[in-house]
C-alpha cells in the first residue's frame, strides 16, 4: 500500500515529505502500457505531484504538473488532489529508452532539456495559480526544485526515483522526497541540512534497503528532532465518469455530434488518464444534443 508522510523539525525550520509510490507507478505503467523511459518519467512526475498535492490543505484543491520538453516523450501530465491521490498520462507511451552507463534510465533524453514545467494550483474557487519555469534538466526532480525556487521563492530539495526490473521491465520501486526550508531557518540549520543531503542515497536505493518513508525523512533530517504531521494512504485514482464525458461531448458542435450519431452510429471515448472506455449510442448522442439545446 502506497503512503505519503509529512514531517517537520520541532523548531519548525524544515518540512520533509516522502512518498512510497511503487503501486501507483506500477498501475500507471499497466494502464498506459508504458515503455521503461515513459514509466520512469511519468512515475517521477506522479511522485512529485503527490508530494506537492498533499500540502495544498484545502479539500477540493488540485495541482497539475505539465512537462513539455523537446524530447520524444511529448507532453507529460500528472494531477494530484489534496490527499495526494494522483493520475497522469504521457504523449508517447512507447518512447524509446536510453540508459546511462550505470544502468539508470536517462529520463532527460526522453523528456528533453528544452521546454517548460507548468504548475497549476486550483483551489476550486477563484482563478487558479499558474506558474511556469523553463526545464533545468528534464530529469523532473531538478525541474520541480527550480519551480519552487523561481515561482514560489521556497528553497527546496527534491529527489524522485523509479526502479524498473532489468528483465521484465516492470516497476519494482518508486518514491520521492521533498524538503523545504520554512521562513526563519538559520544558517546553521541550512548547513546541517546540506551536509545531510550530500550523503543522502538515491530514493530507490533507500527503499530497496527496506527503509520506510519515515526512516527516509529522519535520515534526511538527521541531527534534528522530527515530528510527524500526517501519514496518508495514496492511490492512482481517476475522477472520470459517464456524466463528465457527456459534458465533454456536449461541448462539441451539434454538427460534430450529429456526425457521430448519423454517420458512425455511435461515439466512443477513452479516458486519457485511466483508459476506461465510454460508449454512446445514436440515441444517447441525440439526447445530448436535445439536452444542450434545451439549456441554451
Ligand atoms: Zn478515467
């Protein structure tokens, strides 16, 4: 069962959140039939989105992370609610995979180094907050760090990792860590944290050793007294429904809907997040036209 934990040092100077998202990323890989590089890229983004989503505080809030780089993977999108539940998709699920010499997947080669990371925080009321930063490396974690530094002026460290089995290419482990300095952190706090981060092992190495997400936060915050704010189960959750898809169809022109009804005899819509298939008969489509014209 995947979980996300939020911790804080007892002096209130540093917040650390960590996620074990092995099941979530495995699910994403299965749902979208992702190549290894697409699994690693989307998996990292899903971990980042969950870690950012969990701190939104308001119940109905959501956060969207959209990466548009110049690499072969196309657009990556991950969405999290305020409970850290996520969903996402990639433009090219079959993206070719390059490896570094140490055997790790070269995510940057898939995503590209030129492009943008867009972050949209939507609180369900009023205008959403939109931030955009240029990609730093296309490795995702550094791009999220850059977003916080540039767009929100919050000093942040981020580590994200997805470990894939060399033989069957399935997800073994996935997780992430997000550390933020809170206002009032002094120089000695920053120095100590930097020393901790220098010797911190990669996320999937720590998970593979059997460390849980609290152990990982405590290791990152070694030398500080750590308090747990909350620990929450998280899942890959899609929010699609037949009525939402109907709303989307109703947004098309009458002519387009009639084309489906009369020329094709039906309409079929696949949810881009969970791949669920929705079918609409000729009669369903005629009702959609009728209903939308009654409303107007
Ligand atoms: Zn769906």
